[in-house]
């Protein structure tokens, strides 16, 4: 089941995030305050996937970005105010293969389209399973560049920007 995230879901979301971090190293650096990391500035809506047992398996959110026109936006003829970003998207190992990731993407995309926004996301180039999901769902890579932040190894990982298919 997928539903909007409620404040009382945050401890379970942090537990699921901890499982993802242990399995995959996402996020690249463990946040000092994981609950705050899951509720970033600019958040428009957030969702969780919940198993039949009530366990939170996954999380995703939609946020608005800054007002700077990035090169990929110019190439796609988009203004910053037309774009929203999927973020903090993860599925715990127990929920993988259940369609939870695709359901979270679909929820974010439906919300954004209802607002008239195009949807993008950023992902590290080494996240093979995530890249396969986005491409299977019809998302298109529109940019690749080094991250503006450092991972736990002190490196600037390569990031891809994906754009959802238009409505």
C-alpha cells in the first residue's frame, strides 16, 4: 500500500533508511538528523509504502528546487518554476521486488502533473538498480556531472539527472 507520509511515520522511515544505508550506502553520508533529512526545505508532499504487516518499506518525496536555470533545463526549454524533484526515494531490502519503488515514483509524478510541473531527479551514477527502475519507467537521462557535495569517501560522485516523460 502507498499513502501520504504522516509525521508519526518518520521513526519507521528512519528505520527503513538505516536498513538501506547498511545494504547500499544510501544516502552517501549518514545524516546527523535523519528525520530532518527526510523533511527538506521545499518539500511539497511525501509518501510511504507500507507492507501488509504495517512495516514501512519505502519513502519518497517531491520538492521544488531553486530558482537557478540549470544547463539541462535550458536544453529542455524548461524554467525552474516548472520543475519539481523526486528525492529521498528508497525501498528497504524487505520491500524490493514488490513494485514499491515504481509506486512511489508514480505517486510523485501524479502529484506533480496535477500541479502542472515536470519532474526530475538526481541519482548517483553507481546506483544501478535505481537507474534501471527510472529507465524502465520511461525517465530519460538529461545531464551528467560531478556532485556539488562529497560522499563518505571524500569524493564528488558522478550524478545523473533524469527527467520524467511528459504527461
